[in-house]
């Protein structure tokens, strides 16, 4: 099971938000490239990089920073935030990004998602951001009428690499992941799931690990790594061991 450090970019800096709300950010580094080098040196097999400005505005704003990270480390980069055209996907992939996470656009435009999956097989993931079980869009600022599990089931068979599940209410709060929701999603969907939001300690990794048997393939960790509440190498060691 992958342990995936997160780098959230706002105004070119590495920050963390509380529950995805603007105005709650804590700046952890002015140099995201240096942060990426740290996670790569500690053994990360994948790094999740989010253009938060892009997620809120609907178009990439930190693309240059993301591509600096791609050039600086050999670790594969998974990019998200404001990617809403086929040309933009292609631009990132040609520049060396390994995986693309699509969010808002695919909730409202199924043909776009199908086209992306056909054009870039094995490279497209879908961000499933939820609050109270419902899908959120536009940088987590708007709720939809889509139940998250039902929406995930509708995506089966499209060739999606993974579902990036985030419980918005847990994100950045260090209160533990939503185990019930993650279990429901892994049991309902045939698409591998990567969980995000709320991981606060090594005990949370231990609690999530049994879900690997039902389709949990990775855990994205942000604030716990930046505050020192969790050490990346310790998490990697636990995740790579036997259940």
C-alpha cells in the first residue's frame, strides 16, 4: 500500500488548509521543490501535488512550480487542481507528470472523463471530495447532489487508475480518517481507492491497513508529516509490512 506525501501549493508556497477553507492556511515552506526532495530522499514512491489556486479558479496557477518539482526528483508526481482540458492533461504528462487527478470537470462532464481515460490509459485518477457523503466541487466550495458511493459505482469500467477519496471535514484536522466511509467506498467500487484526509498518527495507518484487502491502495498524508506527528519512514515501513 502506497504512502503518499502531499504538497499543496498556494501562491507558489507549500501550505496546508483546514477543511479546505481559504483563510485557514499554514505555510510550511516557501520552497516546495525542497520539500519534494525531502520526501523523495525519505523513500516516497509517489508524491501528490495539488495546485490549490487552480482548484479554486478552475485553471492551473502553479504549473511552473509543479514542473520544477517533476524536474527535481525521480519520484513519480501525481498532479491535481484546475486540470479541466485534454490539452492541459497532455501538457502535464509530456512534461513528466506521472498521474493526473481530475475533479470538478468530470462530475459535470462524463464524456470528458471517458475521452481522457481513452487518450491517456492508466494515467487518469478521479478526485472524490466529499462532505457528509456528498461530492464536493470547485475547490470543495460547492456541494452537488451526487452521493459519493453511487457516483463512484457509475465510474466502474472506464479505466480509471484510482479514486482519490477525501473527507473534506477531516482534511487538515488531524482527527483520524473516516474509516466507515472509506470502507464503504472500497467495498462498493471496483476502482482502487486512495484515502486522504485526517491521518494524524501511525495508529491511523494501522487502522487503515486492513482495508487494503478490500481495495485501498494508498494513503495521502499531509499535515501530520509537516507537524512531525507522523514520520514518513515509519509510515512506509508499516504500510509495506504484512497486515
